[in-house]
């Protein structure tokens, strides 16, 4: 069953110099019930813009986001309120997403109150339950966010989301602001919760190794476009798009200089971004590029029912 359908979504921003930044440029995909769809790409490729458009913070320039077949940007007040309960988001930096003046009990209880999910003892029980489920002791509920570590704060923000019994979670780089030593714990926690709560995730990251562990399907994003989407197994065993191959070939890079060069190599530079319109977005960096790649943007081709790629080679 489809949870979210993103249809030909475009989100453009006008920059101060009047250039148009095409943060999301004609993207379509479906998020199915119970799956973890990974969305990966370098920083600035539009991942967070997609996330924010799906939860309704941004209005699309073109295209639409459907929930249960209905356009979320045309919801009335009541529908929108229900949707904000169903669609929860976990942000990169929990320090920014938790109000420092609120106690944990109120942070986690806030959504329960807004959506009138429970009151009195039932409310408190619910708060205890979600805190327990994310691995936090109930004795901590009267503390403030600054009394917790980064990993614990992320657990609190996950508890806050779970308290609403959402249908899906958008995790926008949920571990990249955390200490390396606790990242695995948080990913394990999210994985466990996804099973226990029967949740659906859109899991955004720039780290392929995390996706290998948590995602059922992976979408590869580059400069506002999805270039390849397939099951996680297919992406790792049979990557097709030249950009996917670059990403995969460079998972373990111990040398920071090599890492830096790779980054520049993949991202290109600002000048490249202002290159003329049309053609494949990866053409400037692709060693397989041919004439047609500079003239016509490839379509999203179906290789098999679960594997799509946007490249003239296929
Ligand atoms: Fe490379 Fe052409 Fe494929 Fe783009 S369409 S990835 S330039 S081969
Ligand atoms: Mg981002």
C-alpha cells in the first residue's frame, strides 16, 4: 500500500542574485507501507527540501505530494492537523529541535495534548512508554534538554514523534550530528522501532553504509534529481548509474585528502552548477558521457519492476 506519492515534484528557490536554485527538479517516487526508503546524496542535493515539502513546510513550485491519494498541499485545517500527526520528522541536530525551556515530560506530552490523544494518567503512561521504548528512564521526565547528551536528546526527539503514533517518519540525517560512537546505537534503535511500531521511514543520509543496514530500497539523488532507485540489494550488487558507482566505489576512504578530492570530484563546483540547461545533470563528471548526454536529459528508465535509472546508457 502506498503511504506517500511524490509526483513530478519541483521546488525552486529564488536566490538573492536572482538566479533560480532548482533544489528539487522533477522528482517522483512512492513510499510504501512498512518500508524503509533510503534517500542518499551529497549535501546540498535537495534531500532536506524534499523532506520539508513532504511534511508540508514548503509548497511545491510544481507537482504534488499525495497522502492516501490526496494532495497534502490542498488539505483543509482538519485534514492538515491529522496529517501533522501521521507524518513526523526527526531532525539532524536534536539540540535545535528541542525547546531548552521545556521539561522532557512537556516536550513529549505536547503533541499528545495538541492532538488530544490522551489525558491524565493515560497521558503520563503514554509518555513513560515511549521514553522506555527509546531507552530512557522514566525518572528523567522532569529534566531539561541541556541535562542530556546528544544521543539522549535524539532519543527524546524520537520519543516525541512516537508519542503521536505516526504512520511514517522522515528521518533527515538523524545521526550525522551525533558522536560517531553513538551513531550505531541510534540507527539500531530506529530499526527496532520501525519493526515494533510497524512504521514506514524515509531515511535521509549522505552515508551509504548506514543505508545498507537499515533501508529496503535506496534512491540516489544528485542536484535535485533522483538518478537511480532500486532495492538495497540491487543497488549494492548491480549499481547501474555512473554516479551510483562512484558513490559505492568510495565507501571506505581512510585518507582524508582522497576524501576531499572525491568530494570535489563528485560535487563539482559552483561554476559547474551554473552550466547551461538541458542534458544529463551528471554529464560534466561522467566518464561515459557522449554527445546526447549534453543535449537531452535522460528519462527515468525501468530496468525491471523495482529498478529505475536515469541514464542514456540504459
Ligand atoms: Fe553519464 Fe550520459 Fe549516463 Fe549522464 S546520461 S550518467 S552523462 S552516460
Ligand atoms: Mg540536509
